[in-house]
């Protein structure tokens, strides 16, 4: 830009009397390997942007953003999970020396140190060398931080019970339940109601309104419970008679079917 | 006609040098993916900006339907996602854009780090960039609560507890964020909304302006 | 550079504009459609609302009939109470909307002692004849809107509000 001494201005204002012509130099005749930002370079940027945008739009169309059931502070059975980019922090807090009495280590000191180090990187690594291989320490620290973030995120993903996460917090359609019916009476008098809720909306156990299971399967589960990976997800519960069990199973199986 | 209008404005405000400076600055070949394909790593900054623009736009449109209130927040999100035409897509853009902007800024940070581009004279710009990273993480954290669904509530509970574990001032940070020392509810939601929609975006725009002005002033770091 | 040749620079500029237009439109179009959705909502046929006014009690004199219904406003449902001015003209039941066509105030039958047998709007002294026709020289620009009327089990039922269809 043309600035400084010798500049003529209009009157006493700062608008220069000598106006820059509106026609730029023609870069097609420019000999060097650099090129003008507009239009040469910008076009390349925009092509990348357009490809990126198409991918992005396909993602939004293919995967509707999730929405769980309305927040219910009284639901104590819910296992929270942060958004994926905070998973490594979440995982860090599970370790012995980063939780309990050392919680401050995992919650504040480690992330705080990492962030401060990142912020002050130019002063921690002041040498003129720019190639990663020629400044081994900063590179090593960054790789260490990177691999621990990747490792912690991965650990947290594999250790999370995704099936349970899927089941909890689902938007449960309100199904009209006939509380006078024989099936509901049996349900209410047995232990089922303690875990599966007054309206079968779920609680400690999952909702039973749309199980998509047959009556036989439900009866089987009621008697034997569910054991998954040696963890008892539901204890064997049914202690009543065969006849009542059949009515109960039929009652639960047909819920949500009617339309 | 348009030229005349432009000349009229230019004569008074001398706007040509402003955009000429942006349009005519020379871009070195080592950042140009058309010369070396590996130069695509230099695109992450631009893509971060692009997703940020998507976020700002889609966010503006989402607030046409969204209400930051415990009674209606979830219902309005449910309504805009399921009843309004293209609601699923606009909310999808904002939701997935939030993830992508973090991916992109992360990759951009790594590029700058491994090319040593934060070195003198660009220390200040690096620090502004790290602060931008912080602001974007803050936007992600506060935005997570807004739909007021189960995971929003419980994840935010954990997040606020983490903030509360800061020594000495932790309890105050918690009250400031949640609006109450025990309840995570109506006041938390409006606070998070205000932070997500006004405070952090204001910081974001200011820092981004500084980031770009510094890039124009200093140029792109040379090839390795 | 001759005038009719497209230079490299111009070509690149046009391509940028094209790609930019594509990006801008694919981003903004869904959002604009999202924003204008309320204007494009197809309105369902409104149901008749049965009031608790017996048709047999209606006279030639307009009376105010209140009725309430559940209003679904996006995610917000509320109970809304509305009024209508109802009278009989011969065998026909006329139900007029009380909303003044000037600026939306509520009109009263014989709301002013000076103008008997007229609907009167207190905001700007707008006046209407009994059939809803606006009196020239007063602020309103058109006649009062009218409800579609039905009789159900002897009770008055009000339907859609339409532009006045008895004033010719």
C-alpha cells in the first residue's frame, strides 16, 4: 500500500487525492511462483470448500442429530456421557490418581498444565529451528499429548456400555395403559413396578412399552432375568403362578401394538 | 451503473486499497495444494473459518424457534426438528458442525505446531489461536446443554462439578455458571444460552478479527 | 485486453462466483426454507367449536357469545377465549367477528350512546351497521368478518372466520 510522506490528501481529510487505479496487475504474466490471492488462490480454496460442504451436507442428511428425552433431574439411573471431544477428560477422571482425593489432579492440574503449555509454546520452544525433527523435545511432548488423548478417548469408547446408553434417555412414546386391566394388576403387585416404573416408562430397568418381544420371550426374561457378559442386568424376578405369568407377558407384549 | 456507484463511494472513502490489499496479496506456492498436494494441510485454518460461518448462520436461524426455558426448550427443539421443514437439516448442520469445527481447529493447531509456524514473530498470533481453541471448546460445552435433554443435563452436571473442583474459587465459578449453588435448572439454562449466544461468539469474533489481521500483517510462514 | 475476449482473470472470477453461489445457496436455502416455514404451513380445515349458546334464545338483537378452544401454537398449547356478536336475521344466524377492521380493537354493539343500532369501536370511533358494513367516513376500510355458523343439537357452533359475506 502506498503510504507515508509525499502522499497528497483531499482538503484536510485523510482521503488521498491520488487514487489507486481499480485495475489490478495481470498475474497471468507474473513470472514468480507466488500467485494472487484473488482470484487464483481463492478459487482453489473454494473448490476445497465446496467439496467439504458437499460431504458435510451429506452427513447432516444421513445422520439426523440426536435428541434424547426431555431432561429429568430425578432420573438417577442415567449415566452421563460428554460430547466426544471431552471424552479423554472424562476418561482421565476415572483413574486412581486423577480422581477421589486426587480429583484436582485430573480435573484441573493436568488439563490446566496442558493448556498453559500449549498457550506458551512459542516461549517454551524459542529456538529458531522449525522442522519437527530438529526440535525433538517439543515434538515429543506434542506426540505424547496426542497419543494420550487418542488412547484415553479410545479407552473411554470401548469401556462405555453403548447399548445401555442407547436405551437410556430414549424418547418414550406415551402409551395409554389400562391400569384396571388384569395384566397391569399383576405387574403392579409383582416386583416389576419397582424398576420399570408406574407407567412402564422405565427407571432402573428399561421401558416396557415397546419391547418388540413376543409374550414367550417376556415370560422367559421375567423368570430367568437377563445376564449379559456375566453381569446381571436383570435378576430373576418372577415368583408367581404360571397363569399369571402368561397374562402378564401377554399384557406387556401387546403394549404399544395397538394403534 | 454499478461502477459509477463504486466510484462515488471510493472517491469519498478510498475503499480500493482496503480490498486491493486482501485481493492482491501474493500467496506463496508452498501453501498451494495445486503445486504440492501435501499443502492441503494449510487448508484446515480456512475450513475452520468456513465451519464457523456455517455455525453462526445455522445458529442464528435456530434461535428463531428455540426458547431457553426449562419448560419449553426441549419441546421447541423437538418441534423444530420434527415439525418444521428442513429443521432436521438446520439443526444437523449446527450439531455436526460443532464436531467438525473442533476437528478442523485441532488439525489446524497440529499443522501450525509441527511446521513450527508459531515461532518469532508469530507468538502473539499463536496465543490468540489457542484462546480461540478455548472459546470454541466453551461454545461446544455450553451448546451441549441447550436442547435440555437427558444427556445435556447430566453431562453438564459433571462439567460443572469439574469447574467446582478448582481450588478456592471453584464454588463461585459453579454458582456463576449454574446460577444456583445446588440446582441445575432454569437459571443454568438461561445462563448457558447467554454465554453460548452472546458472550462467547463476541469473544470469538474479536479474536478471529485479531487472528486474521495478524496473518495479513505477518504473512504466512515460509516453507520448512 | 480486448473487450470481447474473456481474460484468464475474468474466467477465474466467474468460476469463483459460480462456486461461491453454489456454496452460499446450498447453505442458505435450507435455512431460509426453515425460517419461512410458518408462512408455508398448510392450514388445516378449522373445526366447528360448539358454544353454550342455545340457538332458540337468539333474537334480532346482537349478543356477545364467548367460546373457548384449545389453541396449538407450535409447541405451546393454550386455552383461548374468543367472542362473536350473534343475532338472527329472519331464519338466518349471523355471527360477526368483534375484531375492528381498522386496527384490530374490539367492537361493541351499541358501544356508544350516540350511535344506537351500530357496532362501535372505542379506539378510533369506527362504526359498523348491524350487518357489519362499515359506515363511510369512519376509520375502518371494510366490513366486519363473519363466522361460518352451524347448529348442533340446538346449540350454536362457530367455524372459520371469513370475509363478510352478507354485505353486498
